[in-house]
């Protein structure tokens, strides 16, 4: 009698330690392959894809919220290192153009959300919040507060983050000419400066947890940016972010995003998946078109313009921009933060307006 082959147990049946081990091994393998392929932000995208694979196959482990907050604080300090006084001057000098780009993106996202709602795929407020550009975690929290389905909003937001991350990394890899440019060697464990390194950790942690405690939208990322920039520009602190700390933070951000893609959420969203993917691709294409027009006007390179207008999460965009050579991180984050603030101001009334006018 032929012995029946029993199916492999789902990941959910594994011990948490084994789940973490599988996630870590898969993350290292994917990040290594992407790094060898020359893909920017491999240390973010590799763990993110690994977490999606594990999450959709039943993994039950989750990144502790405190670890994610700390990682956002480190990314905030990374952005702070690129901020300079002339950035504000540049924004003020060309504020009509910047404002026009932000409002055009917001209008396009609202229109696409209305289209998804009109197609009957998702309820009005859920579709609008899911399409809103900005920091994904803040959009999910605000959507829940305004009565939208937080699960579907999270699905749309984080699916778009993955699409934007992959498209930006591929653009940097294949369409930006870096021939002849030397690849700087990575020093993973540099000597830690005193007191700059402890001060950097303090800024990251105090800023992230303080922003969260104050219940500021996106405060875990924005507060360390503002605090770190203020202290660095004043000359009191020289922020030090060794590569091992950045790699750890990128991994935590990638895992947090990827593990949100569980099978129940995918099943719940399966009916709307084609419309959601189409809306995401249209929004990315629209933002890319704005970036293509804006690049020669402002004298920035195409990748900088693409990242500045990309409708992805600010933390992911900051990581990709920092990992891409010749990208103006200061310019990217100026436009990203301006859009984030405007979305916070105009997102709720826009969601209510569209939900009231659109009948699925």
C-alpha cells in the first residue's frame, strides 16, 4: 500500500522562534540577491518581500510596535542629516510650483479613489483613504478614526508602498546612468563617536516615542526629523548612523510592512484586487509624469523628481533615496513632507466629500 504524503504544516503551526528564523534567513537571502543585482534599498525591499511571503503563508509573528517606532526614529535621523537651511529657502522661492505638484497629486488620488468606489470594489471612504498619498501608517490610523475599513485601507496603502518601492528601485537600477561612478565601500562597523552616537540614538528614540505620545500624525518619523535637523544645524550634534544600525532599521520597516499582508486580508480584498492594482499603477504613472515635467524645470535629475513625487510611504522613500547615488535627498523629503502636511489638512474633508457624492 502506497504511503500517503502528508502536506507540510503551515507556518502558523511553527514555533515563533522558528518563524523568526525562517523570516530572517529568507530576508538575508533576498537582500543579498538584490544587493548583488545592484538594486538600491535592497536591505529594505528584501526583508519586505520575505515578510510578504511569510505573512501570506500563515506567519503569526509581528514586529513589536516599539521596535517599529525606534526604526522610524532612526530613519527620521537619516532624513535630518540631509536637511539644510537652503532647502526651506528653495521651497519658499518656488512654493507655487511645489504646491501645484502636491495638489495635483492629491486631486489625482481622490479621483482614483472615487473611481474605485464607483466600480463598486470598495466603499467610498475606504477607497479614498486607501488612495491618499502620504505616510501609510498615519493614513490607516486616520482612516479608522473617520469610519473607513482600516484593513482594506492598510491593504491599499502598503500594497502601493511595495509597488512604489520596487518601481523606484528598478528605475534607479536600470534607467539612471552610473557608468564610471565608483561604488563606495560600505563600512559596516565604523568607530562610534562620543557623544555623537549616543546623542543620535537619544534623538531617534525620544523623537519617535515622543511624537507617538503626543499623538502627532506621522510623529514617529516627523519629530526625529525636526529634532535631529535642529540640533545638527545648530552645531550641537553631528548625527552618526552606522550602516549596521541603518540595516537593522530598514529590516524592521520592511518586516512591519510585509507582515501586514496576511492571507485573510488578501482573501477579504481579493474581489477588489484588480481595481486596486489598476488604481495604484495609474497613480504611480501620474506622479511619474509630474516628476518628468518637473525635473527640467527645477534642474533636478529624473530619479530625484520621481522619488519626490512618488505616492509611497515617507519612510520607504527616504530609505530608497538615501541608498541611491546622486539623488537629492533634501529635495525629495521637502516635497514629501509638504505633501504629507497638506494631506493631513485636506484629507478628511476630501474623503467625506467624495464618499458623500459617490455611490458604489
